[in-house]
């Protein structure tokens, strides 16, 4: 999970109060290697973030390339705010409920969602083709992760547009068990939910 540097001390404090062991931190893109242990082949991970996105190339369990993309969840959110006149909280609630699934009669929102997804699929396809040409390899699968990837309609829309490669939504929710985590995937990120649970404990 991406965490601003100035939050690290806060996380350390929370860990101490919660009697958790803070092991350390590393550049966010290296953390994707964990999901590909004992998994040979070449994979692209696209982490769709609010302020920027990451594209990572994993080959034979190791990260060999990573770059930031100028794809921002905030851009889509800002567009929804402009069209609907809602404040940020209201727009977020709308997206949590509707995701990218707007009906044709919701003309402006339908257009915004489709334009965003069209541009995203075009950008990622170009980046994947560059990687295949530069590293002389064939990408086995593209993994999507990040808040936008779990919104309603994203999977279906992207799998339809970006159909030259196998795809999967990379979500680590299954590693969290128990009633405390049952609604983990509904809103926001694992980071915020984890902090919320810890705050409730202390």
C-alpha cells in the first residue's frame, strides 16, 4: 500500500499502541513481489491510485521495471463533482454505489465513465506493448489493483476493452478473515480500514 513518508511515524506509534510489530517499509512497487512468489512468467501490475498510478513489470518473481503513470483517480472524481454539483463526499458515495456502471440515459456520467476507461485502456495497452518490445518478452497476464479497480463495473468494462491479454483483479482481501474485516472491500483502501480497526481498539 502506498503511504506518505510523514505517516510512517504515526504508523509506528499506532503499531506500538496496538502491540503490533512494525517490521519496516520499502518502496511501494517492491511489495508486489510478494504476490508472485513461486510463480514464473511475466506479469504487469497496474496500481490505480488517487494522485498517480503505478505500472510494474514482474518477471520470474522479481520486479524488473516500474514507472509512474499520469492516471489519477482524482481526475475522474473531479469530473463527477463538476457534472453533478456534489461535494467530494457526495461524489465518493455516488461512485461507491454506482462505480463505472452508469446507464446511457445518465448521459454525462455515462460519457465520463466511458471516456476515462477508454483512455485508461489505451494508455495501459501502449505501455504493455512498450514493455514487450523493450524487454523482448510476452506478458502472461495484467493484474489491476487500487481503489478504482474494485468499483462496480470496472472489471467488466476493462476486460472488454483490454482483451488482448489475460487479466485479473489483484485484491488481497482474502488474507483478512473474521467479522471485523467482512466489509473491507466496500469502501476505500485496506490501509484506511486497517487504521480504522486499530483506532477502534485503542
